[in-house]
């Protein structure tokens, strides 16, 4: 199990009720697990959005784009599709 720490927070009553219902239906093993999974999904989505913003900014960075073209050119001779499965 990952390193955990105990904390106290407020949650909307209807959300807690839904989590408890999912636990009773055996959809999730516990309310804690449901909250952890939800937070993980939320953070993953936030990080993805942040990455997309950074990439959008990079498109307008001429030095970045030049480095990208240079790398693409450097590897173009060895970048080939391999037939069949690996």
C-alpha cells in the first residue's frame, strides 16, 4: 500500500452518500479508496491540461520548434516502421 496520511476535510453530504452507496454495492472497497481514486483522476486531468497548455506555448517558441526539427532530422534515417509484431 502507498504511503498514506490521515487528514480531515469537508465533503458535500450528497457525494459522501454516493460513495457510501457504492461501497455497499461493492463497486468500491471503501469510501477512502473512492476518494483516493477520485483525487488521483482529478490530479491526472489537471496535469494533462497543464501539459497541453505548455505544449501550446511551445508551438509558438521558435527555438523549441527549431530543436524539434533538428531532432526529427537527426533521427529521420533510422526512424522506420518495423514489419510484423515485436
